[in-house]
C-alpha cells in the first residue's frame, strides 16, 4: 500500500484547511501502516467531514462528544469496525456549581475561562445549558484533576466543578430559530449582512478584523461563496447555517438559515 498524499485532497477544500488535511492524512497513514487504533482530540463538524473524506471507505470512524447532538466530538479511527463504549472515548462530563440565585454564567465566560487556563480548544468539547441556570461541559478525561483543582472562578463568580455521571448529562437548550433572507449573491458578506442587518461594508471590516469564521475557520476574504450546510459565525452576533437556497424571479437568492443569536447581543444594527 502506498501512503496517501495530502495534496490530492487540497482541491476539495479551502486553502486555509490544508494544515488540517495534512494532519488527518498523517493519522490515516499511521493507522494503515502501524495498524493501531487512533483516538483524536475533539473535532468540530467540519474537521470530522474532512477526516471522513480522507478516510473514504478504507477505515472506520466512531465518534462521541458527551451526548447525541454534540457538536464537538472525539473520534476513534480504526481499520476494523468497533463499537466503543462511552468510557473508551476518554471524555469526562463536568457540571459547574455556582450561586445561581445571585450570579449568571454565559457560554462565552465559560469558554474564556477554559481557554485562559492554558487548555487547548481541542481538549474540550461542548458547553451546554438547560436554559435554567445549569451549565455543563465535556473535556478529555486525562485533564480531570486539572479542572477540579484549578478552575475555581468563572469571571468574578466563584465556582466548583463536579465530575458527573452520564445519566446526569443535561438535555441542552436549543436556541436556534429559522430565518429566511434574500441576498444579492451567495458571498459570505452578502449572506451575513442580510442575516445580521449589518452593512456589507461592516461585514467586510469584521472579516478583516478576524471576527468572522466559515466552518470554524477564520476568513481572510469576504468574497468566498457559501453552500448548503456551511456555518458562518460573527463574533458578538451569533452564527447561521445555510439550510436551503432558491432563486427568486429577479435573480436573487432566497436563503433559509438556521440562526443562533448571541445572548445579550447589543451591537448597533444598520
């Protein structure tokens, strides 16, 4: 068997994704030549899609992120199909205990605390809430002692992390809504401007300031064409996923979006 070449996959993805392709091709070649199963870090949906493309039908993927609808998941890469148990993914579920009667937590504050603790993004998974004050997150099991010992505050709020049982994992609140927009083109700036009610000039400035991501990657240009299934995020606004596209009689694009708005969004519109 010859080693798989990363360059053969480059035409199928954005240039910014080439380091990810290189990494996954390396994992695949390691699996094929060493015949040892590989457990990945937490991967977002786009990364898992790239990994699936690299693997094709020549290996097997089994994924888990803490709950069925998890966005970020760890993946077992194996040469033979194996159904893994929860604990084999080495994912640990944590609940954040805090004085909820007197303080509020947010996804952004929790994410900021974890990131600023020196933990790489790929080391933890989703952060979820039931919308009633309870918050949980998932991380690599090997970091359990670190989290329990080191995370004592989120912002100005004193917290205590508890390692919980799988049966205690929340059913996450789904805050998404469906929105339909009409845009002049399928460019990122056109879609995001229509969704956020910001000007295209403002969106272009946001792209230049690295506030916009397409499929979890920072954008360098605002003229990239988006497709069904793509996810665009704008810091302080939220994110949208393109669900369907139709053409109007005037040649514009009628786009159905799934929209998640950032809580407390106060940015001036227009």
